[in-house]
């Protein structure tokens, strides 16, 4: 499934239940943060196990929740999410030129 189809499916799911009435930008932003925290929780107490492969299914579910709320917020704000992602990558390319950022984890202000 391509992203656009998944986004339409998420929005249809929401609309079939008349939930858009509850989806204001503030509450959607809070929901994104809460779901991201649930994704982070899958790594809690994992020690040196950086992948926590045994929790992959839970990670996938939480990642999907984050993406769904991002789709809802983009819809509410009238933002084309694909365009926003592309524009952000273009902006980051200016901040992180390959010749300075390649293999380097420093923030752009430190390059």
C-alpha cells in the first residue's frame, strides 16, 4: 500500500466514526506526543539491546499510531504531508551539506 492510500484509509476510518469533531490541532499534537512516548516505552529498560527485536510488533503498532495522528493533524491544518516532508528534507540539506555532515552526528550549528 502506498502512503496516500494509507492516509485516505485513516481519514475514512475517522470520518466513518464522526471523530473529526474531536480532532483539533492541540489535542492531535498531544496525541502525537503520547503515542511517541508509547513507542519510546518499548525501548525502556532494554539496556544495551538497541533494537529490542522481541518488541518489534509493539513498535510497529505505536509507530503506526504516531503516523495516523500526524495524518489527522496534517488534514486538520490543511497541510500536504508529503510536500511538508519534502520541504523539510530540502531545508535540512542546506543545514547539513554532505561534505560537512557525512558520517557526522553533530548538530548543524556545530559543523
